[in-house]
């Protein structure tokens, strides 16, 4: 029988060979964590390499994603569709093995990691999803949803602030099926971490409410195995297994040093490693007995087949629940969604009320929530301001079958946890804060867009209209910079109808995240025809046309400034002008429309003015260098909102003057 150490050495060999061939990479973590990975994957991890999307699989997250050759080696050795040529093509163009693990490339990679700390936050989201889905669907005698989330993390993850946010919440929620392995090797890129990281990590996690297993020898397979058994036995708290390891284990001249953290070992050192670990095989050569020792396909297929039998029995006893679970895991919206959502939008239009769009957002939650049992989310301790507390919600801490999450003041953690919930499956998550604090969450928003996964990010208090809280809280550049994130759809609606449509589109947008930007102040209803309501979904449309339908000037606006644009156009058109108002609540979607539609809305050759209470440069792509943009290219002030709009010149009178100056 092939020894555990020999199986683990296959990871070390593949990792150092791939990194050496690529001439870049991080060999230290894969070589140091190989023994931990071997025990977890061969003794505990429930997965099926032939079906990486099996619903009840355990999730594995490599939070220290720079050690990507660790997970690629594990996937290759255990039988996933990742052949040796992909290992040889590590870090090469169009390979399935990019420098950091990327969701959607190699089968079995559960999330994109690399920005340190986000992997553990994603894992917290996965564990929340597992427990909540189990609470909603499991019944006595039917544990259909029942799996663990395992995560590897290093010193860098521990230092990043997001790990504090996510792990604090995980402890508070008592996520007993979350088990993290801390690779305590004491080394980061700059050397020994004692000069800048001297936390008592076990005490820190104990204070969060975690079950902590300290002092585990990360190179002793039996000690690791016993630690996992101990962690699995604790069901009311997440567990942290602190593993003392040697970075680059097996490298006689570089192990235990920063030299092996982020660079190839070098040809000579690779040869010495082969001697040291007794690996007498050529680069990328894995002997048959090692492949056999790692192969998880048969075991995985048996586990999935056993689960499928249980699911069939569940379906017989609870057919409605089984069908609903299948729908949600299949990422399909309810059959009643389209009709119900359309009816709600029309009801909002019929009410024609003046409303702050943050309140309109809450109305949408109350309208859409009953149609969407998969909707789950909350706010970063601002529910009463973001208005994300809607009827019929239950806090998941009090009710494991609930649908409301109190994220606390943890904007970055909230966004990354949402990503983990999406990646797990079965839910559409939303999370809310002030638009200004999208800055805290920014990298997780980018990761959602990079992974092309759904997520509804709700940002209220969207401009200087915030008022008295002043420039620290008043968003100026945030709308523009969010719009610049590839694959992010950013909505800034002008009234209740556009707010309802924005929510509808965010729920239907399954291949990327959406940011919904809502006002604090009340905004008037805008009258529309049925066709105009339909065109909201195209991101930009003619809201008010000029008398002859052939505009000399087009005013482009969104959000709270639409009111000014409409008033200015009314005055100009009453005095012989030919001015059109285009509402553009989502420029990202408008830009994706065909040329014919875009030119029908924004005819070539027309003079243009853009109006938004934010930075002006973004709108130059629509108005050109000869057009006018009314906005704000400095930080705000503390004062009532109506005074601020006057002070910064974002007024109807200035819109009129801008149109008159260019027509």
C-alpha cells in the first residue's frame, strides 16, 4: 500500500515541476500543506470528481490562493477532468490552471481566490447557505442537505481585515460545519512574520466563539486526522485547526524560508528535493500506484449514488419540497415570477407616488419577496436606513430556515460572504450599505464580476442628497467607478417604477452582479407609456420627447437629477425648444443594445447635456467634448440636501442655461 507521505509527495513534485516550467508561482504553500491536503481529501472530503457540481458535496476553498498548484494537483490526482497537460500549462494563456484558482476554469474550483482573506469569507457564505438550505428543506429522516465546508488559509489571510469580519460573524452564527485549517508556517513574502504579525491566533478565534484545536503538527498525518475528527464532532461552532508547518517542506536549502514563497525553486534545488523526498521520477511523471491511491472517482460515484437514493425517497415523501429544491439548485426562477414581477411593476406605476427610491426598494422587496423563497440577505447594520427589513423575514441566527442576515458593520465581509452564498447555490443574496461604503466592499464586488456570478448589492444614500452627514458619507465618484467594473450592471433609478424594474433586472441577471443605487430623498413619479416602461429594461430610453420628435438637444440623466432634466425640458419646449430627456438608469445595459436602438434614443448629430450629482468625466462618452455635463467634481459639504444642490449648481436653471449654450 502506498504510504501517505508518498501520496503527499506527489503534490510536492507536481507543484515544484509546474512552477519551475512556468518560471513563476508559489511552491512554498503546496509543499508545506501537502500532508494536510492528503489527509483531508483521502479520508474526509465527500466529493465526486465525475460530477463536480453534485449538490451535497463538501466544499473545499483554498483561501491562500497563491498556492494554486496545491488545488490543481489535488484535482488532477483525484480524478477530475484536469489532465497532466493542464498541469504542464500552469500559468499559460487559456489554460485551466491560471496563476490563482479561478472559478469556471478548472472543474472542482469552488471560488476564485488570490486576494487574501476572501476565500475564508466565501467559505463562511457557503456554510451559511448549507445550514440555511438544510433548515428550509431537510425533514425528519431526510438529511438531504448535509455537508461540510473546508478552507485552507495562511498568515496572509489571517492578517487581512476581511478575515476578522467574516470569522467574527461565523462564530456568532455558530456555523458548525465550517472547518478551517490555518497553515501556521510563520513566513510571508517579506520573511518571518514575527516582525509584523504576533497575534495569538487561537485566542483570537476563541474570542469569536470558534472551536480551536491548537498546536497540530501539519506533517503528522495521524495528528491531522484526529484533529479533523475532533472538529467534526463539534456541531455548534466553526472549528479552526492550527497546523504548524514548514513552508516548502522537502526543499533542503529553501524550506522554512521566504525564498520558496513566491518563486520557483530552481533546477538544482528541484533535483535536490527529488532526492530528499525519495521521488525518483521524471518531471510530471506520476506512478500508477500513486494515481490509484488518489483516485476518488469510484468512491465519489458511490457516495453520490447513495445520496441520490436518499433524494428519491425524499421526493416520494415530500414531492413539493423536492421539486422546489431541484428548481433552486438548478438556478431557475419560479414559474410565477415573470407574471408576478410584471404585475408588481404595473401596480407601482398605477400608484404614481412620490417616494425616496430607498423606500421604493423596500416596496420592491415586499412585492418580490413572496415570489422568491430563494431571496436571502440584509444590511451592514443599516437596515433601518437602507430599508432592507421587509415583511416576512426571519433572522437566520434565530431560525435556521430564515432568510435575513444581520451582517453587522462588515461591508467587505458582507459582500464576500454573499459571493460564497451564490457559489454554494440555492439562493439569491442581497446586501446593503450606503453607496459611499461600497469602497469598503470594492474588491469583493470586483470578484463577483470576475466570477460572473449573481449578487444584488444595494447602495442607498447615493449622492450629496444624503445631506447633513457631509462629504465623508456623500457619494461623488462611486457611481461612475462602479459602472467601470466589467460585467457589473449598475442601476440608478429615478422613481418607484424604475426602482422596481431595477430589482427585477437584478434578480433575472444570473451571470453577473448588480449594484442598485437608491436615494435618501423623495423623488416624483414620472409618467410613462407601456412601451416606455418596457424600455426601462434596455438601460436607457426616451422619457420625455420634444414636440416634433426630432430633438436639437438631448438631456441625459438618471436618479434624482431626472426631476431637474424634465423640468428644464418642459420650460425650454414651452418656449419653442426641441429638447428630449433620456433617462439612463443603467448605462451598462444601454451600451449593450444594438446600434439602431441606441441611435434612436441618442440621434447622431444632436447636442447633448448630461446631468448627475457626481463626477462629470463618465458622461463624456455620451455628450462628447462639445457637450455639457452638470455634476460635481469635488467633495461635498454638510448641509440640508436642497441647499447642497443649489450650492453646487445642480439646478433646473443651470440645466436650462447649459442647453441654451450649446443648441
